[in-house]
C-alpha cells in the first residue's frame, strides 16, 4: 500500500465505499485512515473486523474480515505482534486465547454483548450439576470464564455440526435460547437452554417480515439464527453472517432482506451493487462503539490491552480449539 502516493491510496480506498459514503463524509475519515495504515506498519499490527462493522472500517482499514468463526480461525494463525479487534469484547478475548503471544487490543472496553452478559461461569457449573453427564456447548458470544467451563464452543456458522459431532441425544446449549431452539429444530437433538438473547435479533418479529414481503414483492429473506424461531420459520434461509454472504454470492436475487444487524447490509451492498438490499435496521450499540478514531487511538496508545489469566485461558482455549478442529 505504501508504494502508492497518499492521493492514490485515498482514491483506491474510496472506490470501495463510494456507492455508500458521500465525498464530504469520506473527507472526515481520511486523516484517521491514513494514520491507522501508518500505525499498523509501525506496530506490525493487523485489524480484525466483524461483519457488523461500518463500511469505512470493514472495507478500508480491516486486514481480516468475517464472522466470529472466521475471525477465530484467523486469530489463531496470525503472526502479527499486535491484533486489534474491531468487534466486541468476547471476540478480543477469543483472539487472545488463541494467540497468547500477540498483544490484543480493543478500542473500547464497553463494547460488550447482551449474550455474554447473560451468563456466568457459576451458572454453567449449576447447569452441569442439574444435568450430570450432558455435554455443554457454549456459543462463542461468551466470556473466557464461561468458555473455560464448557466442553466445546460453537458459532452460528458451525453450531449444527458441533452439536451433531457429540453423538448424544441431549445437549446443554448456552447462552442463546433462540439459537439453541433453531438448532434443535434442525437436528432433532434435545436442547437444554439458557434464557439469553441477542438484543439486536430478539427484536425482529414474524409480523415485521410479513410486512416487508408485502412491501417488497419477490424479496428473499435471510435470517440470522439468533432470531426467534418463529422469525426463522417465515424466512427463506437462516445462517450466520458468513453463510448469508455466501448465499447472496451464490444466488442472483434482485432484492434481499437481511434479518440481522444494520451494517451487514451496507457491507454486502458495496460488494453487490446490483442487488437491492431491504433494510429493517436493528443496530448493535456495542459494535458501534468501535470507530475509526477509536482504532487510531488504540494503536497510538496501545490500549486497551486484553489479558486473561493463563490457567483460565488454557481451559477456554481447549473448548475453542475443539470447535475449530471439527
């Protein structure tokens, strides 16, 4: 990238987002983007960005992009001295567990998750006591302490495969109740659930989807499996953000409704400008705490560093690595 002049670099990056970002807004991003690119080279740093990040982050400064599963795999393989997570705190913890020798930063420590906040390690131990011998599958949207109490982790992209790999007729699947119910419907395996919900996806309703279909004839509806089962039931396809992206790539749909966080539609619209994305916007307030200026500040000051007790990290890492091995 440094082989290009500053103006050429700026023009090339703007080409990625010009269909969505007005020139006046782009001008406000430029100083931070240039500083971030310089700092990444100085620090031997990379930025991992979740699919819910805004386009100027996702398309312009991120080195690795994807859903939770993709980011976990890439974090495990990363050779950078510094990993900056453009995502939420549990993602930064997962990156640290999988790459303990790298410094892992998150720009805002308040970038949390309603699912991660819904359950504690003590809760997991109590579930085990009530259901002895039943394996615990823990969604990656959890703290390191909860992962450490688990048998294996999963993401929305591999939950079905993880559950079926256990060869049992009952599973404790935590903390997302809706994801567990949706996987139960797919597999026929009995799920012992926890009443945790994503504050973005729980707000979608079947009535909203029906109205969107009426207002947009022929629309293809893709729903995230963190949505309530009744929302998934009235959708055409359900899958993780990566699976949604693959579906859009593989199917020549003229009009698509993504039943998930707002920025997913923005990022896919830039990749598929011929598709009309209908946008019922439910925004994740935690993801939106990550900004260009915050990423720049994180690299300038090397804050906020994510640390995990080594013994705890080792236990949590086993659960994540078991997932990645499937």
